[in-house]
């Protein structure tokens, strides 16, 4: 339809693969309405970005293909909403792909087979995760404006915990 765009979600590590470059080239030359949404958390599994590329991140790669691109704080929900909305509007109005690079921090391991403590300090990782936690940042914003309280959050979490446990029990009753 006229008001639709495609969205491709990927991490900074995927941007080092050949398929990424082929997709960018096709999207640029065909002027597809595609949002390339990259979560750049600084590591492709255990490989730091300093060993992945020498350039200025993933957004710069979009510009190299003639694709508009922007970079945004991946822990700021309002910045994300604004950036994605602007990217979508640009894609629709100019019939072009757009790259959005979300700069973020991966607080945990990449996968169950990954041990992030082998390539970054657990203490530094924990401090960085706390400082960039998007849920904590949004909570602080809402609390600061009187829109949310600790008591409301506690009640909400307890209610959701109960719903999750009920769903698990129902799933266990179904069997395989």
C-alpha cells in the first residue's frame, strides 16, 4: 500500500556481512521504502566494534549507498519514537530507504552460549547497563512528572507476575 514501509532489524555485527551490503545496494538503487533499523550495542557477539569497522558506525554506511541515515540514543524511548517516525515519513515522501542506528548497550550476554565476562569487565558492564537502562530512564521521567509511583509499579508488577504464572499453569495443563 501507499502508506507502508518495510522494516529490517539487525545488529551491528550483521552489518559486517555481505548480505547487508547487497540489501543496502538493492534498496538504494530500487528506491525501496525500507527502514534499516540497526541496534549498535558495540559488540558482534564478542567482537568489539573497533575490530568490526574503522568508519563512523553503521549510519555512515547508509550515506555511502546514497541512503539517508541518522543515529539516535537507543535508550531514549522518545528519541527512538521521533527518529523512527521521521525516518518513516522520509521513506514515504521520497520513496527511499532510510538507515536508523540505535546506539545502545547490551547489558547481558549475546546468547546462552556467550560469556560476556570473557571480553568485558562485569563491573563496568553492570555500571554501564544501569546508566543506560531504558526502563529505568523512562521510569525516572514518569516519576519526575508525577505520572508514576513506586507503589503503582509494585502493584503492576505483582499483577503481571500473577498473570504470567496463570498462563504457565494453563500451558502445563495442555501438555504436548
